[in-house]
């Protein structure tokens, strides 16, 4: 249980550092990576000619992108995201 000990401010560049990306991710590292890469403001991007609009706090990554970044297989990514969703940590 978190005991209200405050928060830590980290620059987003940290999550592109070779030390962060050098090995397969742990579950905790993948969970933090989702937060770190979520949009900090509304925006959009294009996929195959279709505009995808994202709100603050949303992440526009595919499971394939996560698998490559985290060095996991797709099934592991799917199971992990489902566990987070069941625990009401994320919405898919």
C-alpha cells in the first residue's frame, strides 16, 4: 500500500536511455514505462492514413511495439495488460 510519501519527477528522456532499455523489462519496469510514455496532453498521430486521437494519459502503442521495446513476446504483453486491466490499473 502506498503511504502518501509524495512523488518523484523524472525527465522523459530517462526512458530512452540505454540503461533503461538494455535488458528485457521486468513487470514493474513495463508498468512504469506505460506511465512514462503516456501522453501528457491531447494529441494525435497517423496510422495507415487514419488519424488516431489521444487524450492526456493515453498511450498509442500496439502490443507489437510494447513487445519489441520490452523484449517480450506478444502473449506475455497480452497477459500483462490483462492483469493490469483486471486490477483496474489500466483500461484497454
